[in-house]
C-alpha cells in the first residue's frame, strides 16, 4: 500500500525534531565552511510558522538556530522536506529564509542573521530543478545581474542641483524633496518656475506641488514666494494661480504655528473644492482620513 505524502512529512519531522539527530544531520550535510562557524552546542529548534504584516502564514518544515564561533551572531538552518520536485522550490526557500530573518529581528536583534536553506528530497527520480532562486526568473541572466549586487540607490541629498535640473519631469520631485527641510522655498522659486515651464505637469500634480510646499516647506515670506511663482510660471499651468492666491492671502500668518495650520487647512479645502482626489491630498499632507473628513464639512 502506498504511503500518504503526509506520512513522509510526519516521519521526517519526528526525526529532525530530535536535537541530537538534527545536530548530526547539520554536521554531515552543511558545507564545511559553514560548519566551522557554527557552535553546535547552542543548537536550538525554532518556530516554523511565520506571519507577515498582511497576516499571511508561511510554514517551513524545520528551522534551527546556532550561535557562531566568531563573535556575537546567529546562523539559522532552514530544512524543507520534499518528495516531489517543485520548479519554484528555490523561490519558496528564499521566502522562508526572509521570513526567518524577520522573525529574528522581531525578537529584538538589530542585525540580520545568515539563513542557510537546505532541501531534503526523496522523490522517484533525482531532483531535476535548479536550487538557485534566480533561475526561477524568465531572464536568469538579468536576475543574476540584479540580485547578485547591491540594490540601486537614488540619494537626492548628494545629487547636485544642476544635475537634478536636467532630470526632466521627475526633477521637481527630486529638487523639492532634497531641500524641503533645509532651504527657504523662496531661494528655490526660480528653479521651481523653470521646471514647471519646461516640463509641464498635469493639474493634479501642480496642485500636489503647492500642497506639499504648504504642508512641509518653510519660507520667510510666503507672499513674496507665491507672487514670484505666479509671475514666472506661464498662465497655462492650471492650478498654480488658484492655490497661489490662497497661500498669499494666508501668508501673513506664516510666522505662527496656528496660522500655518490654518493655511494648510484652507489649501486642503481649496483642493477638495477643485476635485483633487482624496488619496492624493492624504498622501501629500500626511493627514488622516478622519481629519480630512472633518475638514470637508
């Protein structure tokens, strides 16, 4: 009689659930370079059910932790049992490994542990698929290029303004977010105007720019800022004049926290009246749904 697949799993987990058996397994099957870094006297069995931020459950078969022989730190060994080949198994192992890393951080540790995934396989034929998760991609060469190197970094804090100004439609985003906390917006008005004229944006984005400046920016003279912007930006830039006039009227309050908050409230109401989507206003201001609901009444 054929044995049900679940019996295979239960038998495997019973054996590997014994710490002495697990120690022998790891000392035999782990690469020599990794074995030398493991203090197997500290071997410990860890929880194998992971819950991510979306409350999705990921369950691996066996997970062990050991302290390293070279200073503070942990190494995890993740063992998955399979009796049938799975073309995307390498990807599953990577997901489990990342979940184990997050579980480690959730316990209060400040650095990621190394997680060594091991597949225990006993199918009807030798395992036919790659154990490199990058081979799960359609373009394996591109996957190796991307996932074998550090991720790309766009750090606007170190990009010169002259270079940012050549970044076409994304330049305004980069320029404002580079300087929003450090510079008086009045010193940027010429660059802002140039970008708005050279690379016209949809009305919704123009309004988002003005709202962002009102919510997060600083200027010693709001009226002067808005007057210069209104004069320098071409008339066909819809939304600039309406929002600009509103800010200019409230500009005399700029030096006071209460006045600044009221200015922001008025701008939000103006955007609501002009049909700017709720989610765009929320994203630009950081205001909660409940707060925006009160302002709409």
